[in-house]
């Protein structure tokens, strides 16, 4: 039986096992997908299990997406450009790190009636997932990407990877077509960003990477102000689908039952 894992810390709330095991079972694949909470000093020995063929594939989540890089033999183009790895597999006896968060964001956005090309985008946050979002936005030909992070220095650091981005002060919100919450603010129901989101204007697109809770205060406020809102559910589903495709060689179906996992 093939074994797959998602590693992170914390990991309790990850929905990856449910999603992957649903696809594994419905397609009669002899495999199991588990979650494992990890301390950073165990990372190297765990990754080695891929080489030993004891583990077939690993998904990586917060806070290991960058820290894992030195333990891999090779990075895909996307993982290299974003310095972020969420999917690991063995190819020709080499441990490869890839990034399917980019696909996740791109395919997730394409589900919605929002034509993103030539739009001005504001991203709140500069954490682990932001380099993937920037990469995907550039691929989708947006006109301008601006980052605002509480710790400005961390946003400035992203310029090392993407020199065309703008960095502004935290909360310096003006007129954008789409605003993305990529901070961890909202994971707790009561979390508030304490920003004046009315400055974004109306009829814009408020997108939250968070999918649990389903509607963060950021989305609630966006909706109240007369904007289109979506959470990160499809980004999550599509990053998983892309990883599944790498490991199992085909794209599984997103049916009603898949969607129900998130209800
Ligand atoms: P990491 O930074 O380790 O990659 P993350 O969960 O991916 O972790 O990122 C958390 C993001 O949420 C960061 O951009 C963080 O801002 P800082 O860089 O200033 O820490 C942001 N964040 C977390 N709590 C916040 C808060 N109360 N207000 C504003 N931004 C916050």
C-alpha cells in the first residue's frame, strides 16, 4: 500500500487527508494519506523516507514550505521561483519539490466570474503562501501587484523574488480591483484586520485564502460594502488535485461529495 502524508505544525485541522482519501477510495487506489505533526529537527529524516520508498509523496504546509528546501535533491521551476514547496515526490531516484499552490490559486480563481487580466491587485500579508499567489497573478497577466504587510520588511523581502511588485505601508489602502487576504487573521472567528476596507471602493473582488471559517470578517465587511467575495476553498481543492495528479497520474473529479467535505 502506498503511503502519503501531509506535514505541518499545527496540522490537526488540515482537510488534506479527507480530500485525498476520498479520491483514493473512489478510484480504488491501494493507498492511504495521513497527517503528521512535525518538529523541524525531524524534517530531514522524514524526507529521506521518500528516497527509501517508504513514503510515496508528501504535502508540506505551514511552517515548512521554505525550510524543507535544503533537504530536497531538486526543485521544479515553480518551486524554485517561489522558494516554496508544498508537494514532494520521487523521480528518477531524486527527491523533487514542487509547488501546486500556484495551480491552486490560478484554477481556483478561474472558477469565478472575474476577469483578472489587467487588474490592480492588493495582497494583505507576506507569509508562506504569498510568493505562490504573486507567481500565479503574474501568470494571469494582472497589471499591478501591491503588497501590504504588518511587518513591511517581510513584504520588501519578496522583491528579491519578484522585482516588479509594489510594497506599501500596512493599511495604506487605495483603489484596487481585487484585494486578497493572505494573512492568518480570520482563522479565528473573531479575528479582525482593523483596516478601513471601505477605501477599496465598491464592486471589487474580496478574496480570502482562508476557507475555514467559511466567511471571515474580511469577507463579511467586503460583502457589506457591496463587493464580490470568495473564500479559498477552491484554491485548496485545486492544489490538492494538482498534487494528486503528480502522484497518481490523473486528475480526480471535483464532485458534490468533495465540496461537502468543506461544509
Ligand atoms: P509565516 O509568516 O510564518 O509564513 P503565515 O501564517 O504564512 O506565517 O503568515 C502570516 C501572515 O499574517 C503574515 O503576513 C503576518 O504578518 P507579519 O509578517 O507582520 O507577522 C500576518 N499577520 C498575522 N497576524 C496578524 C495581525 N494581527 N495583523 C496583521 N497581520 C497579521
